[in-house]
C-alpha cells in the first residue's frame, strides 16, 4: 500500500490569489457532507494549522435546487445535523445559511485566510466553484474526496466502456486506496463561528425552506447521516456480501449495499467503504496477477483467491470503483452528459432509424407515475421507487428500457427517464444517475442484434425477468414495504 501524501493529485488551485491574513480558514462544504474520511476537510485542517487559525465549515442551503424536493432535503438535513455534531466535537465551527451556495461561500469567505472546497462534477456545481474562485480575494483550493482515484489521475479523456477504464483504475488504485488520518485542529473554531441556521430541529428548518412537498420524505426507509450509512454497510458486509456475486441481480432479495443515497450526498466516503470491504486484499490480488502475467507470457492473469467471499468482494468493488469511476469520467469529460445529443453516434442513429416503428403500448408521464401500465413487473418497480426513493439496480435498467419502448420518440423518452430519475430517486442528479440513464440508450454499451424500436440498442423484456428471477418474490417484497408505510 502507498505511503504517499494523501492529498497528492487531489488538490487543485482554482485561482492565483494568496493565502491572506484572516480570522479562519473556510471549508465550503457542498458535495462531501461528512466529518469522516473527508480529504477536503483534512486538507483544510492542515492549512488552518499551518497558518495558526481556526477552521470554519460553511454550507449553503438553497431552497430551489434543481429537481429537489422534501424527499431529498430531509435526507440531506438529517445528515448535516449529524455532521454538525461531529465537527463541533473536533472544535471545528459549522454554519449553515440559506441562500445561493456561491453567495454564502463568498460571504463567509470575507474573513477567511483561504477557502477550501470539495470537488464536484455536475456542470452547475463546477460553475459555482469557478464563480467563487474568480470573486474571492483569497486562495481557493478544490480537493477531490468523492472518488478513490481522482478522475484526471485515471484518464485524460472520456472512456468508451468499463473495459477501457478498468486497467487504468487498477494501475493507480494502490496509490490512493489508503486510510486517511484525522488531524486535530489547533485553534478552536467555536469563538469565530459566524451565525447560521440551527440544525437542532430539522422539521422546523424544512418548514422555513418550504421545498416541494412531492415527492414526500422517505425517512422510514432511508434515514440520512453517517451513522445510518455505517449501519447499512455493516449489515451488507456481515450478512449480504457473501451472496453478492451469485444473487445480487435477484430483485426479490435485499443483497445490495443500498449505499447509493449516502454516497450521492457524501454522507459516507467511498474510500471508507472500499477499505472496510477489503480493497487491500483486492489490490494484493491485482499485484499478484500482474506478477503472474509478467512471469508467464501469454497468461491473462491468475486469481489467487477463488473463494465465494473473495469473488463477491471483487464484484462489489467493481461496482464501487470501476463502474462509479466510469460514470464520473463520463460527466467530467462529456459536456452534454445530461442531453440526448451526448449519446454515442451509433445509438442516436439506430434509434432515429426506428423512431417511426409501431409501439404496441404508449404511456404518458402521468400514466407512468401512476404505475398503471400493462406490465406488472414494471409497475412493481415503479411502486418501489415512488415509495422508498430507491429501486433494485437490475430493475432500474428494466424500468428505463421500458420507458424507451413505450414512448413515441426516443428524445422524449430520454427526457422523461432523466426527469423521473432526478425527481424521485434519492440518488438522482448524480454522475451515476446520468450515466445509468444514458446507458439505457446505448452509452458504455455496444450494438446488439437489430430489432424494432430499439434498433441496435440493448433490449430487455419481461420474459427475461420471468426466466431468470422470482418476480413474485419481488412483488411480495414491495407489498410488504407498502404495508409497512401505511402502518
């Protein structure tokens, strides 16, 4: 494992302004909403200690974030309330203010020696950071803490598929998958902490924000915060991981980690998840395989541990590191990641060629939201999403494919799928979400046998679900969730 500086290749100066005399260093927190295993936080502590000033963490809370509703705000505020406690226990000031996040950061930054921010990937979030860096009169440093291996350390271009990014990620993984220590702040931030909103009563703050009531909150299924994320991780590692590789696609079984909402809001670090899942053993296997390939020309690699536990661990880390890394690579290098025109040329051409194909079933957005199609499996998946803000991963793929099939125009289908995804899923508006929706329409995939409507884009149907899975078990699971919610 690497012993290099944990901040190497993670920090980017966003301007040329100096670190000036100030009352504190400001960590403008937005993406990484946690006090644990947070490179941006730890870098800000190091900077504050070097200059002998306290650290204040600031968060800008806007009531009109795109596609966000009560569902997302409650989950986020539950996590922020816990983060506030953890930061103040480390003598770090924490302030939440209502307003446009860049304006909040600049206002809090007036008295700051420097501003540290966590890296973001979506277009408007990147613009926020550049706007602050251009206006602030002090140094602004962006720190990557949302990926184990920084996106630009993996590749300098948009990657075609998992098979092209995987070896690049594997080569650098050992340098970055290292534990991050927690440094103690020297000067307490409590005395210089600016005034802000109280997080003692999340419901009261929600009433003040007044976000869109629908979709409603889902705290009975997913409560926000680091502790809740750790509970899910422990349950996954202790009870589910051993079955992950062979049975994770079974929608009626709860074998996934269910961590995507927590990763989306930065309430738990992907590095911490990987370390607790055994990434060190995974890296040892990679290094042994590379050694075997070097010693045996023509070999494709030797797996040193073929146990079911190791296979499931590797399958989980593939999703966490490679697939998630591929999604972030996509939104970082593809300017039109949220547009139909961002799809591969071959996919747009084949879908256009079949635009006029007859659709046996067509549904409006309103009919889809009512979960009243002719397809009981799709309806069950939609009910799970409406109810919990979450959907089994395999069913999310099927869910998107059917919207494409049931919509008269593929461009309209893309728009509908993306808007439903962003508004109703807890982990919507995420690099993973944008890549997943685009995958439905051909991204990170290859051309398949041509057929009606889909052309050469991959097709999925109910017969495949019935053949592979116990769909009655899935329906019963969602029925139980609905019954528990009603009670």
